[in-house]
């Protein structure tokens, strides 16, 4: 068994990118990440990274990328290290070899006692977390999909859970509408309104989505700023499938956008819609504005005939976790892991 590490070797990068297709060949749930090649070829911001492949003979049995994003720092200003693009056969020795190589590289750049996140592909805008429960559930777009042995593998490699996330399913829309109805009526009486995405002015609308998203989520764990160009690249594949009525803005009485909800139809579950992004600006939190938006979102879901709603990948216990009015069932869980580099 041996480990190869590289930056931009074209042949090795192709093998690196092709490995998941073989690993998940028998898994109908797996969806490829279309951004991998772009990120590892064109570069990402001012980040540093190095790719690692572990081979048994000439066969690749694992891959990982050691990443340092200088924008992602702890409270002392120290950059976090990351292990991204993590995939491996069910072979602890192979995983140990490639992770040791990646951690050695990170230690040489960051020094000892630095904090490492896994898995994380540059930041929390891009794929991160492992699915840790709900492996029988069909994968929706942008959701982690990984073998059930990954969590135990990372833990045996010295990683521990740091943050937990959930997807919650609501299969009866009327009770949720009842929970939020009074908040919607009150917000409308105050002069708030809701409008859909305008495809005729798509570029300006996407700039608005970008600005709202960065302002709404700035207080989230491990937040980093992202350029508008990178934000647009993230959602470029979804643009052609966008239903304008599933991207809603809530406007204050002065017609300023103060929140949004982005949802998309589940491509594997008939009659199901997935809520991907939901939030309001800090200045209107605590006034029931988010609840009013939740009502309008559900009202339109019902009007369009959806029977089931997935509230996707929420940090357990945060504000958005209450979007279901306490009526959702947790169907999937996800975990971000961490460990300290040792001297």
C-alpha cells in the first residue's frame, strides 16, 4: 500500500475524481458532485490544498484533500485545517495512511495543536458533513451521501462529533399552516408582503439572493464570506430547473427584502418538495416575520399540490429548526467532525 500526494497533476487528478464513481457504483442513492473538478482545477479563493490518494498495488482505495482556507479561522485568528473530498473503501489501514499524510501536510503549514474539520470541502457553502443516520432515505440534491461505515471510520481515526444537523419531514401541511397563520395575518397587517423570484430579471434577482444569504447566515457556525461569482457558480446547475414560485422573498413595509426561502422539487420522491434555504435578516428576527414567511411558503406548497416537505440539513436546535412548527419528523442526521493536530 502506498500514498501519492499532488497538487495539479492532470492524470492523478482524473483518477482522484473518478474514484467515487467506482466506490458508489452499486449505490442508487449516490449523486455526483459536479463542482469537484472546477474547485480542484481552477482553484478556490486564496486557499491552499494538497490531494492524497492511497493505492493498493495500482488500485485506488481512498482519497482525501488537505485544505487550508484562510478565511475560516477560530476565535484566535488561527486558520482551521480541513479534510475534504473524503472517500475510502471499508479499509481502516488505507484510511489511516491517507489521513496521516494529509494531517502531516496540514501540520507543516499550520503548526501543531491546530483544529481540523472533516469532512469539509473548503467551507460550509460547499459540501461538508457526513450522513450519520437515515441511510435508507433517498438522497436529494446537495445532500451528503456516504457509506454507513464512514462515521465509525473517522472516529477510529481520532475525530469526534462537533456539530449535528437534521433533515425533518412534514407529511401533513395543514397543521403547520395552522401554527403560522396568525403570524402571517399580523405581518400582512403591518405592511409586509411576499413575492416570487422574477425570471425576467434573473441576474439582479440572483445578486439579491446572494446579498440576503450572506447577511442572514453570517452568524452561523463556521461562516465565511464567499464571492458572488462563486455563489453563482454553486447554483448554476439549478438555474434551469428553478420554479420561481419556490424562491420567495419577504419584503418589509418599505418594500425592502428582509428574508427568503428557496425550495426545489425532490427528483426522487413524487409530491415532495425540499426546503434548502430559509431565513430572515437579524434586524427583523423576533417579530414573527420568519413565521409569516413560513406560512406563505406552506400555503404555496399546498396550492401547487405537494404532499410532503423536507426541511433540509438544519443545524439541530437553531432558529430554522423551528420552521416546521415542531411537527416534523427527523428522517436523517448529519455530523461534522473535528480533531486536534498533535505535536
